[in-house]
């Protein structure tokens, strides 16, 4: 049967790897039925939806990769619904040239609104009862812990911002104000006077770009920002460097999980004809040995087991799991790739 479209292939860009070709050839020669007929049927049904539906296209690619029909990775397209994230720093760090025809009040409102959306996206629960305006709190979060925030748009944060937050916060929250995390979000580098006032009042200060980086991390790796863990980094004073430390820590945790997924995928893709008639799943010991051969730090079986259990959860779905009689006999197989974050 002819191909519907011509293909340009080379040794560096094969349609199938040697191992996958060997498996398919063996199945044809021995007239073996498909290993996953239901998935093949689902992939066929998805084919007509892939042109107009990005989610269907991604699932179609995942199924074909799992079945061994392709080794190409689908290029992720930006999510149009998350385009607002790119405007967080823009709306907070402003100049008069950018704000022609827009009042200071409107500029402040725009940034307050996108800061509210940002905190909600990170997982905070915002309370409307304390909403901003004259004499009101800009932002108050009640869960997972109390957080009160003052948002400033412009070229820099005014020195009086700490006193404003203290005065308004105590008026609305009374004794609960001192138990809340207190945060100022604004542009520029805080003056020495502002930093000194923030240290005395135990108020944290972050730049608008720092907020954007946190939201970008959450958007790329859903659920990666742990608000309880983040709280440990919300120290008094200017803390952009501490939030950067937290972001790098999260990226390293994701990178480790990505390397574990790659180890399982590499085991599956090894050019070993003996794997044709064996299982396409692997024990914790096999995965650990393959990972430790190329990566540092070296991991124990117990550490790898914790990671593969997490990665095979239905809420993540990067690996599949075949449960054994105990954790050492559990077997795991590759489902989909976990992109490695830039560190």
C-alpha cells in the first residue's frame, strides 16, 4: 500500500528505531495479534479530531509513542488561555510612556487584578470581603494560610507602603493581622528605607517578575508550587533571591523525575532483540541500575520506588504500573515523556 505522503528519512532521523522495527517485523512474521487492540482502535478514532483539537492531537501522539509507531515528540504549543501570565510583570513595572491615557488608579487596578489572578492560580483562596479600593486591602488570602498583600504598579515601590499595609491590615484583620504572612509586590529595587521598614514590620517584598516566574512554573508543571513549602521562603525584607532558590529547588525535583521517566523509556528502547518476546515493563531494581549508570546522585531501590509510584499515579500518568506481590516485584512501563526544566 502506498504512503499517503512522502517521507524524508535518514540515519539520524529514522521513522522507527531499530528495536521498534524488529518488534513490528517479528509480529508480522509470526502473525501475532496486536498487543493493545483497544488503544489502536482509540488512535484510529482520534485521527479525524487531531486537526482541530490540540488535546486530541496530544493524546494521539502519546498513544502512537506508547505503541511504538513513532519516536517523534510533539512540539508543545502555547496555551492561549495562559497568555495573561506574560503580562504580570508588564502591568506591574510601568513607565509614563507606557501609561499615556491611563490614570494611576487604573494602572494600579490592572496590576491588582492580575496579581489576584496570579495568587488564585498558585492555589491561594482569595477573600472578596476585604477587596481593595480606598481604605481596603488589595489582596487577602485565607487558605492554605492567611496572606495579606499590597500591590504597587509603577517604576518603584513607595517608601510609605509598609506603613500603609500595617495601618490598613490592622484595621481590617485586627489581631489576626500579625499572624498573617504579609507581602508587598511591586516593581524596581526597594530603597534601603523601605527594606528597613519591612524588616521591622516582618513584611516580605518581591518584584513583579518574581511573581511571574512562580506563576510560569505552576503553568508549565501543574501543581509544582507547594504553598506550604513556599511559606518557609517568605522571610521579612526583600526576598527575590529566596524565591529564586525555591524555584530552582522545584526544578531540580522535576528534573530528577524526568530522568527517572527517561530511564524507563531508555530501557524500553534499548536495541535488544531478546526483549521482543519479554515484557515491556521493568522492576525498580532494573530502573535504579539503569538510572545510576548515567546520573548522579546515586539512588537506592527505596528512593526509586517512591519516585516511580508518584510518576505512575493516575494524577500524573508518566509511567504505568503492574502491581506485584510486594514493592520489589512491582513492574513499571513508559507512558509519556516529562520535559526536563531549564535550570
